[in-house]
């Protein structure tokens, strides 16, 4: 097991920003990719962003491109999701995940470990 602990969620107004953190129990470079997914009430969990190990590529859902940025701090075993220009459609429980797969880092099934989630609520 690889514990992943998200933090940083909360309530913000539309247009505001939040930074989510995902703290891992070991180096995130032990995984092929780290990702963020979200699940709104009554909806399926969907991909948000991912960052791969080697090469270091980033992936974003079309809905968040230009607004969200995924990054990592290897020394802290932490992955971040900087969320800017938030809108009510971003309201969801956000999950951090770690993959040991070879590809498909935008796909939920490529991830093996999941955090508990952190709630993001964007008011209008």
C-alpha cells in the first residue's frame, strides 16, 4: 500500500484559486505517473491532470487546460494541483492517484493507489 493524503480543498468563489496537495509516503518518482481526478455528486469520476516520471510530461483534461497546473516536489514527496479561475463546474471531490502503468495516464484504470479525496466547492 502507498498512502496518499490530499489537502487544500475548501470553498472559494468563482474566479478564485486553490492549491491542492498530495503527500505520498514515498518518492513520487517510484511511480510512472501521478494524477488528479475529480468526482462531482451524481457523476462519474473524471480525469483532471497527470504528470509522468520519465519523460516528465503533463496531461490535462480539456476542461481545465490553461487554468490548472500540476507539479511535484520530489524532496517533499508531494504533488500539487494549482487551480486558477475556478468556476462552479469545478466543484467536486478531488482525488490524488499514483500509477505503476506504462501508459494511459488520463485513464482511471491506469492508477493503482488513491487518496481519500478533498472537497472543492466553488460558489457563484
